[in-house]
C-alpha cells in the first residue's frame, strides 16, 4: 500500500495546487521586492512591479537568476530576511569558483525536512523503520536533510555520515537498518564491500535505499537493487533551493515528483531562455514559493531533463521530472559532439561492468581525445589477453553507436579506480588545465 507523509497536499487536485501556487507566488514576489534589493533591481531593469505578477501565468515575465548571480551576490546579497531570523547555513562543495551559501530560517528548515519526510515515506518508511543516513553531514545538505526527514517520519535514525565503510556495514547488520540514504556511487561501493564480506541480498536487512545528489543510470539502479536486495529510490535537490527533497521517487519509479507546493518548475531552452512546452527536454528552472531566507525566483539549475504531468499510479498528483541526464556544465563537447557521462555509464553497465569508471578527456594536436577507463570484474581479470582485447573492441563499438564518436577504451584491473564515499568524480578534463 502506498504511504504518504502529507496525503492532502501530495494528492491534491490540479485546481488546488494551482490555487496554492498562485497565492504563494504573488506573496513571494512581493517579499523579494521588499527584501532583496539585488533582485528588485533586476525586476526594475525589466520595468516590472510586483503587481505585474498576478498568477503563475505571469511567471515568464520575471528575470532569471543564475549561479553567476549567486556568486556576485555572495554572501548576503540574496538574503530575504534579517540575519537574526536565520538559524542555519548550508553550502555547496564549490569545486568551481566561490561556494554558494544558502540561509535558512526555522520555517525553511521545517519545510525542507518535510520534503525529505515525504521522500522517506514514499520509499515505504514509517516509525517502524531504522534509517541509516550515510550522506555527508556538515555543510553538504545530504546528511542534515535526510536526518531531519527521518526524525519527522519517526524512524530510528542512524547518523553515520559518509565514510568508514566497514563500520557502516556493521551498523546496518547489527541494528537491522531497513532504509539506507547515501549517494548511488557510495551505495554501489557498500554493496561491493558487502559481497566481499560474503553478505548476499537475503542476509542484508535493508529494504529500501534513497539515493541521489548525482546522476545515475537505470542500469546502476538495477545493480544496486540486486546486490543488496532492496528497492532503490531516486531523490533530487540542490543547496540553492534547500537540499535533497525538491523531488523524489515513489513506488512507480517513473520519474520524481516535484514538491510543487514549494517549488515551481519550468523547462527552458538553455540557449534562448525560451520556456518549452511540457515533455520537451531542456534546462530545469525553479522558483521557491515560500522560502523566507533564501527565496530564489526562476533559478537556472543547469540540470537537463523533462517534465511530465501524466497521471502516476501512486496517486500523487505533483508533476514528475525524469532523472536528470546530467548538468549542462557536465556535458562534454568532444570533437563538436555533445557527450553526457551518463550515456557512457549506460553502455558500460549494459556490457556487464560495474559503475567503476573514469572518463579522461584531453586535446592532442588540436584534436579532442576521449579515453574511457573501466575496471574489469574479477572474473574478466583472469581472461587471456585476446579476450581482453575483444572486450575492449566490443566497448569501443558500443560507445560509437551511443555517442557517434570513437573513444579509446582501457580495461583496468579490479579496484584500481578510486571509490567514492560522496559524489563520484567521473570526468577528468585535462583540456581546461
Ligand atoms: O546534491 C542535494 C542532494 C543531497 C540531493 C542528497 C539528493 C540527495 P548540491 O550539492 O547543491 O545538492 O548539488 C546539486 O546535484 O543541481 C544536480 O546536478 C545534482 N543532483 C542532485 N540530485 C540528483 C539526482 C545536492 N537525483 C546538484 N540525479 C543538482 C541527478 C542530481 N543529479
């Protein structure tokens, strides 16, 4: 039986949802106009006043915000309330440029944790469950978000944070954890380690996993599910909007329901910024409808995906987003061809490899090179050299038909590619160095 954390809102009719969104948007635009001079200036530049936005039909009139705006306004420029009303910050890992610092009032924290509670409940969680949170705790939103959601649901929460893999497994086994929350790459690593320890799917007490924070393929989902004997649910979010729980998967596993009473989603063409019709692939843009401290309007996520409003068998009515294919800034342009790491992952896993791979891009004599290094499984490792060469050729062909370009494939020894306890680093692009 499907469980809901807040059934009334999660299964509300379209009319009810639109009414809530209209009311919240009008209020939010006024709030931002009154309290965020940075955005007010952007509205003024477009000749806009708050009264020009009467409903969600007027959303398109509002200016966009991008990561560049967040950097420019760092640290307080987009703050929507007095600092004395804020109780928390979280921050992105900031691999490129300045970190993003997001602020929260207590209301914002509650709203965020409620979204995570919806996700845990959709994965079958209740106060009977033991939920191990193996996302990093600290500035990263994964640990704190799922921790708060787990408390709200009433699960016994094990706040292991990431790392110390054998201790993670000890807690799962000794305290009979039923729900595991971590990145999909860490889940795959935990599964690999459990297998080595002789633990099969029937020995492992887990029943569900809530995995997100990075792109992962359906093939990887299948591998994790069979290794651990669980159902693996996707969860999406970003620090700028709160953290995990902006969208989450239900039992149907056909895309993630966006918490539309808090986050209004649009898909735009990333080049022209034109809003695209439902079902088109493009960049996901979000407006936070009721956050107080860090209220972003029309924030460009750079995540590429599609939205659908088709009826979902779980009974939830909120719009669904497909698994993001990757970020527009993760997309590699190799010899003029757009390549997403997730496409490469699909080919590798379809050929029987695990998701232990690295993509190395370089430029030699003015030509881009694409080198895919993938670990052999222990069984393959005993193959003869001729077999290994045949396997490499098979992968080169598979990649050619998926990507349309030729890649070099190097099969490497098991365990030679570093494992990740958080978000995996899949791409090394030497061209930018
Ligand atoms: O990754 C929040 C999060 C924590 C989500 C735990 C889910 C679970 P950031 O570090 O700010 O926040 O990174 C946000 O990660 O724009 C996407 O590109 C990517 N991302 C997040 N979830 C998914 C997912 C957290 N399920 C960025 N699938 C986003 C694909 C995802 N990409």
